[in-house]
């Protein structure tokens, strides 16, 4: 009986770690932008109907890839090829000089990854929601 309990706990931990880790391919399904006095909210159906996407790939070895068809300035600035997690921040590393290119606050919730990027004044540059995507 104790063996089954330990096995069950180990499986739950394994599943939790997988659901709460960056490794893998992530596909955008919803996002918010702060446009002056308006908070713009784009949902999955709008993304699909306009053929817009943002796909992130995180490798275990720290390699990173971002591809997007969105016309959002902060996303267009991503030139990172490596990623690093520190505390509640995701750091994207610039390839040319090995310096941090961009930082996002992150959270995982029920298999969803949330990334938040604000400017220095606190304005939301992008608040994005991703789901795991098969490779």
C-alpha cells in the first residue's frame, strides 16, 4: 500500500513539473495590450480568423525560439536565442553580446503559461496566454 502511495505521489510531482516548466512548444491563444486609454483584448477565435500566431519554443539546454505574425512592437524586438528563469522572471538573452534582451513576469496555471511585459511606467506592453502545443 505504501508503495502505491509513493508511486502516485511521484507521478503527481512529475505531472506538476511538466505542466509548470517552460520546456516545450507554446502557442498563443489570448492576449491583452494597453493602448493609451484602452485595454485591447484579443481572444483565440480572433487570432485564428486573422491567421495571427506567436509560437515560443524553450529547449532544456537553454535555447529559445520565437516566431510571430503579430504586429506588436515588443514582440518584434525579441531577438533572443537563449532563455533563463530567475525567480518569477523569464529573461531572454540577446545572442550578440550574451546580455539580457527582455524580461517577462511569468506564471503557470492549469497548463497555461502567462507572460506579462510592462514598460517602465507600468503600461502593459503585452499580457499573453499560451497553451502547450505539439511539436
